[in-house]
C-alpha cells in the first residue's frame, strides 16, 4: 500500500530552494524518520506533507482520513483544560480509549488542568495524546521531544513507540537526534543541509520492541559511516 | 476600603463646593438625592433611564457585532485592511455631532436614525481594537486547527474568540462609556424621551439639580453593568490565567 508519495518538492523562498528533489513513499503503518542538520528544511517538508504549505512544486498523496500532528511546540489551547483540548479536536473519541491513552502517557491526573499549569514535558504528552486521539491515518511529528531533558525524552520516546505498535499508523517523524530516529523508525532518511535532499534511505528490519541499546548503537554507527556530518 | 474612602472624599468635596457656590449653581448631594427619589417615585426616572439604556444596548450591540466582524477581516486579510483603512480614518475623525445631525437630516427624527448614528460613532474604535487583536492571533494555533481539520465554527469559538477576548473586553469597556455619552447627545437633539432629553429640558430651565439627578442615576446604571456584568465575565474568561503553574 503506497501511502505518501511526493514526486518533486521545491519550495522556493527568497533565498532559493529549501528542498530539492525529495521523493519518498511510506507503506501503511510504516514509521519514516527524517534526520538532518537543524535548519535544513525538515519542518518545511513536514508542513508540506501536512498540507499547511501549498506553495511548492510537486504533489503529495496522503492517505485518506485524519492527520495527527505534533508540532515542535505543544500548541495547546491555553484557555481550555487538557481534557477539552483533546475533546475539541477529537469530539468522537470514546471515553475508554481516551482514558487508556491518558494512562499510557501518564496524564490521567492532569485532565482537569489548564496547559499553563503543566510542565513542558507534560504539555508535549498532551500534544501527543491529541494527535493519537483523532485516530489518524497519518501521524506527523516535528521534533516532538526537543528541549526536554534526556531521561524524559527517552521515556516519551518509548511511550510513543508503544502507541505506534499498538495501533499501526503511517508516521512521519522529523528529528535531528539519531538516537530517536533509530529507536522509532522502520525506515530512516538522511537529509543533507540546505537545500535539503535525501542522502540515503536506510530501512530497519528489526522490530521496534526488540531493539536494545546495542542494536541502536550499531545502527547509529552504520549510519554515521554513511553521513559523517550528522550526529 | 480605599475605594470607599475615595468615594467619601468625592462627596465631601461636592458638599464643600455646594456650600461655596450656592445651591443655585451646585446643589449638594442631599438635594440631588431627594430629586432622584422624587423622579423615581413618579416613575418618570425609570422611563427615561429605560429608554436611554435600551438605546445604549442596541447601539452598543450593533457596533460591537459589525466592528468585530470588520475588525477580524481587516486584521487577517491585508487587502481588506488597505481597502478599509482610509474609511476607518475618516470615520475615526468625524465628530460625533456631525454624524448625529446628518443621520437626523437623512433619516428623519426616528429611533432608527438615532441608534444608527450612535453605532456609527462607536464602530471605528471597535474595529481598530479588534483588528489589533486579529493581528495578534497565534498562527501556530491556527495551523493546529487546520491540520486537525477543526470545523470553522468550533475554531472560531475555541481558538479565535478566546484570543480576541481581551481586545473585545477593552472595546466593550471604552465602548459602553462612549456610547452612552453619544446617546445623550442624540436624545438631546431629536428624541422625546431618555436621559438626554430630560437634561435638555433641565438646561432650558437652568435646573442643575435635575441635570445632576439624571446624570448620576445613569452613571450608576453604567457602573452597575460594569461591576456586575463586564467584570465577572472577564474573570470567568481569564480564569485559566489566574491559576499559578
């Protein structure tokens, strides 16, 4: 099943191309991770995939159905409670599923809180819960764990892996953290500096749950050989 | 406590002024209070207050609704902003009196002309304030609503409106006091009832007591609206800010 195919993307701003000749396809339920230096145009690419940016040459085929997106910042509605933030986006979510989602993400005790009362880590989890609550066919994650301390980022990453395994959803993850990509992805894409294009595509066969720290280190080493600048 | 003290000081100054200027020029609080009571007992006071209040609310609602809509469009669509801006400048600088007189000439001495004139006076400030708010809308939340395909009305109600609220509250605050002052002018010039009409008659008789009686009664009404309607609403809408992190 071909899910996302972008033939030719060239989003030209004032300074020239940001993205050049990026084309890829993800199968249904596959997690694709894009790794590249910061400022290389990863976010631009995600915005095109999510349909937020329509001024580009090329075409994007998205799977039919809802898109769930986690932005770099949580982007919650500060004037609505955590619960309302999710229910407003996903009005048809059923209570049991929502409760399970809150449990998985450790948010069960924060449902009545306002986003301003949450730490950044918690707010990011709410954003994650929101993206999953719409039962998306396409999940788009833009550096969802940046500016979190390392242990917390690792925990959230594991929670995300769990969620994706529980309910397979085609996922596009952008990150500058190779660890994160190696832990989560089925398929890795290495991006160059601006204008970004795909340097290498690395499929990962081993299932997510089976990957230990050693496997991830090995993966990283293999990738580092291909792209010495990143890391 | 300090507010009460300040209020007491106001009355003391008033009494002092009254004793210095004489009851003819400035009647004291007691005289004015008994005038208010007298008018209230005969029921005339409420008739006039009611007429003025109805005009204030109608003109206010009209100006706020149209102003919010236009302000939003001008804040979000640059072309609309450039198109509307000169009109806005003209309206902003058109004296209230000119609008009122023209409205009466063109529309006759009718209720509709009166309310339209007041609304037109309030409209530009409402537009300017809401436009500021619309310009300050968070594009991040906008994108969020788009990606998650939030329906239009729900986006407006839960994403846009809460962001506009401080601006709407500011527009309402200044609006209410502005509108009632212009309503008085409108009533003075061409309405058979209302506080403005009464003050017009009192002016012809040089009846300062009556002028003060009506002015203060209506000020009290506006103060009551402010304390019991606007402020609680504001507190309710901003309760998400009050709780500490």
